[in-house]
C-alpha cells in the first residue's frame, strides 16, 4: 500500500479525513449544506470511480464548470484522485471563451452545473470532450471507499506531475494555460497557511471564484493544508459581511475592489466581525490611502499577498505588523521559501531607490504555458519568473508596485506610471473608481487619459477641476490631459481592470 505523505493533493484530503473525521470541512450556507471531511473524501472517491468507469484515466484533462459550491471541490479532488488534470472554467465566460479553453487544454471530460448544461454542450462542440456529467448526474451512492486501497497504487499523481491547468485572466488577449504540478500547489498552500497563520479549527471565507489561482490554491487548499474548513459563497459586499458575521469566519481573501465595496455598505459597523483574524488582499494594485481607510473601518489584521498564477500564485507578502509604515508596498522579501529581486532592462539586479522588473524565484513555479513554449521561454529565466510588473525599492528595501510594463505610458519620451495617478484620483470624494491609460498622440506619442466612475450622488468633475486637483500632487506631465466618465470600469472575474477595453472607448 502506498504511503500517504503530502506529495500530492489527494493525500492532503485523505489525511484530513483520517484526522478530523466528522468535523465540518465545507460549509455552503446558500443551500444550508455542510460536508464533513469523511463526506468530502467519500463523495470525491465516488465521483472518481464514476469517471474511471466512463474511461477517464490518469493525466487526462477534466474541465470543471461550477460556481463556488461543494461540487467544485468534490470534482477537484476526484480529479486529483485518478491522477487527471483539473481545468477550472469560470462560469461567467462566454461559449467561445469556454470552447477555447476546452480545445486548448484537450479536455476529455467536462463536469458542470446543471443550469449550465446548454452552455457546456454547445461550448464542447468540436473539442475532444466525450464525457459530460452535471452535478445532478454525480453518483449518489457513496461507494468510493471500496476501491481506494486497490486503486491508489496506480492512480493519483506524483509531486512533479501536472495537477492543474489554470487559464490566466486574459487582460490583453487570449488566456494562457498555466501548468502547475501537485508540488507547486502544495507549496503555495503551505506558504499561505504559514504566512496567514491558518490553523485547524479556523474557517476561511471563500467568495472569490475558485476558478482562479489565489482563491483555489492559496486559500482553499491553504485552508485544507492547515486542517481548516471553508465557507463557500459568491461575492457581494452584503454576502461577505453576513457570512463573516453569521458563520464566524476567521480569514478572507479578496481583490482590493472587494474591500472598497465593503466600505460603501451603510451599516458596516452593525456586523460583528470580531471572529476575523486576518483580512488578506491581493490580485490588483492598491494605494496606501485605500488600505488605511480599510483598517479604520474594518476590525482585524490585514495582510497583502503578491504573486502571479505562473508562480502558483506565490511571491511576496506584506505582513500585518508591517502595515503601519509600509501599507501600499508589497513587502521587502519573498514569502517563505521564495526570493524576489528587481531587474534592469539589461537583466542586472537594481538596488534601493531604483526601478526594475519584479522577478520571483519560488518553489511553486509553473511547469510552463500549455501549448506555448515561446511564451514560456520569454517568461522564465534561469529558474526566475519575469513578472512583467515594474517596482521600485525604497530606502528600506520595500518594493512598491508601479505598474505593468505594458501599461506604462510614454509621453514625450518620459515614462509615466498610471498607478500613481490612479491612487491620487481615488482620494477625490466625487470619484468612486478610476483608471489611467495612454492614448495615441501625434506629437507626444501618448497622452495621459483618466477614465473615472462618479460616486453615487455626486456631480461629475470637469476637466479643469480634475487637472487642478491633480496639480497639487503631480508633476505637470503626469496630469491627465483628457478624461472620460463611464458608469463602470470593465473588470475581469478576478477584479483586474481591463485597460485594453478602455482604449476602445469613444
């Protein structure tokens, strides 16, 4: 019989089922459902048996099209058990987008929520998918235990074998499939449990889509690594507050926009959030003033995480005790077992006070991009991940994110980083949301353009007033020369602003 050490994702669940038995593993308040560790293991084994009986075998790809619900986690671990590769698919994607992921990944099976059946069947046309199962067709009898010992010798994957293909958000075009091994995912989970101090008995609130690397690997698997339970739901500010208070959750991970929306809930102070040990944020840039506003209104400690899906995601953390002086930075060293440096355009490491591209060296590094060796070669350099993010080290060695390389504006030969301008705009009381882009200019190359969302009940700001507001804090060449007012900024499902869409606005 195979030794159950923590070298793959299935062994993690098997360990928890042995150690915690009938303790709650998954809470799903929307349907009043709880799964114990034994329930979760047995449901996953039953589905694994069902999939193998339909001909799905080790290393084949399984698409998983579910919202945040117990069936997603059951499918995730059933896939791990048979040594297949899970391909999470966001339910907000269109049919052509889902078709692309199924085709590119070579998925053999597609597991989906029954209310997405039509979408699933149409999206799978012309792909290699031959096995379709909705949640209503999952095996109802829990018979998986009968084959667990017999099958484990040839089933679930080794540490170095692929466990996931996660498709990036695609803010600039077609998403790329990031291949992660069992070891990569477990390394990320260990890091999160350690850095966020997640322990057995804790209850992590998972509202961001599990189809993304941070909610999935950092947070869900991170909680399971520690023996903590998860509470599942779909994000709204009200849902966050109700579940945090009602389920007495201890940890939450969200994009910065989630915290911004929380602050706008009129009766925020009415919710008992005293069970929350740590509020974790990441996935998009955020300014110091925004973070300080969160800390003032929301009880509990805050922690920032910085990383890319290509890193697991893993990379850096700004710990709670560093926030007083360094809120807004992404930290001064790598997360546990990780390293970070800034590189010049010539590939040399830069020192304090200098600007460079952030590079990460992490144990959770991707195996590469699926079907895209050229992009892999451009992104990986001697074991380091080139993030495409520009940062600057301060006098204490803390790194401050400036912007994505591709989003930097060059006007009159001068480099301008939109995030600095966006952070300032978001301090204006009449502005609820803002993005800054460069638009083509015949003479200057690009002109700085602000796209803003007016706060509810406030009047729009005219161009001259906006420029006057900015002039007190920004050099003249950074001040937006044009501005556009929109009802909402286009964001992908992980909360990142899709600037390519803003550049097409009339």
